[in-house]
């Protein structure tokens, strides 16, 4: 069973961190060492002054069908592959309009020689209610293959897995992909946090997202005024409880992610926006 992940971004990072670990395994070509990173994660973010109240207001429509974001995933100075966040369409689900949300992670040709990654996750997310109907993973990591699916039954308040097992869920629950898109809609109190319910790996639990402050960020896709957020994760595997993930969202109606950084035991990872297409 896949460890619980508090956001799709950690899913994407984990997939390519595995590639980095595989490339440096005994008997393989050695992975170039990452340059030491002495800057504390998020230390360049400007937090509100004590007593100052600053809130990024809720977004009415931060994304539309057709949005496509392409990122480079980097281990120190080394590019490990690409990640994509996409909103292909609005579809019908149980007679209601729902967003199709897709996230993909792919190792590049160098890393694929050691450990090929082709991961795809999909969410069907209610357009009006902002909750998850379905979550599916198709994972290819080296020789490992796995497909999984969760159907959320909101009348019975349960999550149903492909093996028939069910687990209780709270109202308006998010999955590990929709949690990120849900955050893009919310009012974000700088210096504070928001909390909502999500479900992954047979568990429903609260997810806290801290809102750290503001920063101007340069990427190949452009320069953006941003708000930095940090999901408080209970991830397993190589992240354990030691890793941090900070995400920079544009400080505008789009709340578009342009930069993600994580520090874990095996090094520093950056996910940087390369280009994007807004929805229609």
C-alpha cells in the first residue's frame, strides 16, 4: 500500500527521488553529488510583521479546463525529470459536473537508464461542491507496477477501494490530488493556516496548510509575486517526518504553483515551472 501523501506535489517528488536513489545504488553509474544547500527552506519568505493581518482573499475560479503546467524536477543541480499538473476537462459524474485533474511524473533519459518512472494520478473533483468523487493511480517505478482506485460514496460516507474494502470519510473530503486544487480556492491568512479533511491509504485525517508569507520568484516561465505555503505532512517512506515541502503560489486569482522545494535525508529537491497554458 502506498504511504499516505498529503499532496500530489509530494507524490511527484517521491517518484523522482526514488529515481535519484536508484541512480546512486551500488553497481550503477554514480549520480553527481548535489551541491550543498545551506539556505534554510523558506527562509527568504517575508512573513507578516507581528500584529499585522494580511489575507489573500478566496479565489472564485483559479483554474479552468485546459490548464497545463510543466515543471522540471531537480536534485541539486541535476535534472531528474519532469512533472505535469493538468485540468483536461469538465465531465459528468453522478449527474454533476466535475473537473478531471491529472498529475504526471516522468524521469528523464539519464535517470531512466537506472530507474524509469512513469507515474500518473487522476482525480474526479466535484465542480460545485469541491470534493472528490474518484482517485486513481497508475505507477511504474523501475520494475514495480501498481494500479489502484478509490471511489468516494458521499451518501454512505465511505471510501471504497478496488478490493471491495470500505473506510469512513467525512463530508467534502479531498484526495491526495484534489487537496492541492482545493487549497487554490481558499482564503489564505498569511502567518496562519487552513485545515481541511483528506483521505489516502485507508485513512481520513485533517490536513493543515501553513501560509508562510510572500516572496517574488523567478522561473523559466516568468517572474511572479507569490505566497508560500507549507502542508504539514505525515508521509512515510523516504520522507518520514523529517522532510519539509514549501510551495510558492502566485499572489493573484490563479494561485498557480511556480516553485516547490523539499529537503529530505538524501538531498534538496526543487520543482520549477518551465511553461504553462491557462485554461479557456
